[in-house]
C-alpha cells in the first residue's frame, strides 16, 4: 500500500468509526452491525496496528468533546464510548485469534 | 488441556487479573507490567476466547461493586477500570496480530 492509499484507508476507517460511535447507543438499525463488521474486516485485512485504532477513537472523542464544549454541554457521557472501543477490540482480537486457530 | 486443568488456569488468570485491576491506577510498581505481560501471554498461549477474558473482567467488577455497596460506598469509580480492559485487549490483539504478521 502506498502512503497515499494508506491515508485514504485511514480516512475511510475514521468515517466508518464515526458512524459507529454516533449510532452505537441510539440505533436499533441493523446497518450498525454492518458498519462494525466492515470496520473490523478492513482493519484486519489491512493489518492496521491496534494503537492506530485507538488513535482513531481518541481523535473522534476529542472532536466530539470540543463540539459539546462549544455548545456549552457536558462531555461526561463520552466516557460511555469506551464500551464501543471494548466491543470493537474484542471482535477484532477474536478475528485475529480465530484466523490463527484455523 | 483437561477440563480440570482449564479450571485451574482460569482461576490463575482471574487471580492475576484481580491483581492488575487493584493495582492499575495506584501503583508505580514495575511488577504490574510483569503481571499484565504474564496474563496476556497466558491467555494467548492457552488460546482463551476473548469473551472469556471479558467475563473475568465483569465477574471481578461485579465482586468489587458488591463489596463497595456492602461498605456503603459508591461503585462509580469502577467504570474507570474499562481503561484497564481496553489496555489488556489492545495488547492481546497486538500480540495475535504480530504473531500472524511474522
């Protein structure tokens, strides 16, 4: 993958992860599962280091936090998104584990 | 691994994870890193499914919560231990990923 291709992929991952975060606690929409699977598979097949996944999470939470502060609202609820990250890491980890076990 | 051996291993893992949780935010002790590495390596080599790791976490948090309630204290601070779980899952996931990449 060229540097430019990597940047495009990371931007796509960030966009998908943003969608996951925004909808994680509010939607019963089945497309959320589709987005989570798409994100996890893309990270897996591109062999993205886990710290980069955490960086995407942190950057988005930071963005959301700034937005909430601009609106004069508390950003305390953002802590709940740690559950989303746990969910994503658990699925990703299980994908790697099962691909070795096979 | 026999069923009895698996039970012994899970009890050892739970004991190590309890030590990690209790000391995670309070110690600067280098043995904490040792416990984290020991726990992650044991999970990796025994090929423990990730949902079982999360179960160990949930069981311990539940135990701590009950203890705090018995003492009439708030268990709100226990939510911070999600960071510990994220840390553990991230390291475990990276161990699996790198073992495939090699």
